[in-house]
C-alpha cells in the first residue's frame, strides 16, 4: 500500500520457490555404553566406534566422509533424593558416548536413495545404538537461491500490477528492491528417517525434493491515471 509520507510509491512483497532433488546427505550415529569402570567404558566405546567406522568404510561408497566428531564420558551416580543425601553420591559406573559423522556430497538422488539406507543399516549393525536420522541437502544452494530470487521479483511485479489495477493507478517504474529471504539461501535441506533406535533399517528411505525460497520487498513509482 502507498505510505502517507510517500504518496507516489507502492510497496509490495514477492515470494519465489524452487524445488530441486537433493544431492547430498549427512547423519550422526552414536554408540552409548555403560560400564562399572571409567577405563572399561572408554575402551568399549572406542572399540565399537572403530567397528562402526570400519563397517561404513567397507561399503566402499565413493566420496563418503566418515569421522569421529565427539567423545564424552560421565559418571553414573547412585540414585538418591536431595532430602536423603547427607554425603556426596556414590559413583556406581560410567557412561561413554562416541559420535561418528557421516557425509556424502555431490551424489545423484538414486544413489542417495540406496546409500542412505545402507549407511544406517551398516552403522546400527556394527554397534551404533543412536542416530539423528538422515538429513538431505543441496551441496551448493546458491544457484537455486538465485533462481528463487528471480521468481520472487516476478511475483512482486505481479502483485504491484494487481494493486495498480485495483487502485486505478499506473506503475511507471521500479523505485527500489531488497532481499528479505531466509538465511542459508532458503530452506536447502530436508529431514528424513528421524531418530531410530538400535534395530535394522532395511526399510527404504525416500529423499524428497528440497525447496529453496526467497522473498523480496519492492517499491514501485506510480502516477494517477
């Protein structure tokens, strides 16, 4: 709508969306173990982590990136209520957690469809008991975002034209335009196969299309008919 302080300008927004198949995936798989001693917990977690990494490498997926990204250990205390506690809680064991990051970039969607299930199945079969699920994404969403920007510009022009027709005014040119899009080039990722427990994942995983969005704010000069 026209502003009272600038009666010769109409301001609109435009939105554009581009849908593309993903070309990359990532997931985190973890192993969590509990043992009576700190050393035993660390050793078991390390052994299972090595088994997970070796199982993923045996898949021989080109360009697959596998690395251990986090290791944590915490004591397990004997359960007591605050009212009953008269001394520090007794440590009865230790919990160790190790997380492995798995990334596959620049692959056709048919490859992602097959390998996503194989990756989870191999990791869980090798000892992983936690996973964040699969995240599909575009390795380089910039071109898709630019295409969405072009679509948002066209949408802004159509919106301004509709306002001009309804208000019986004549658009005479652009005044300004600015991007009001999302961060990271729009929504360039998609979650699939959410948190999965320690079981086989032989079910199929279907990557959906990635929607990249952009929004612009545009101002047009106008004159009365």
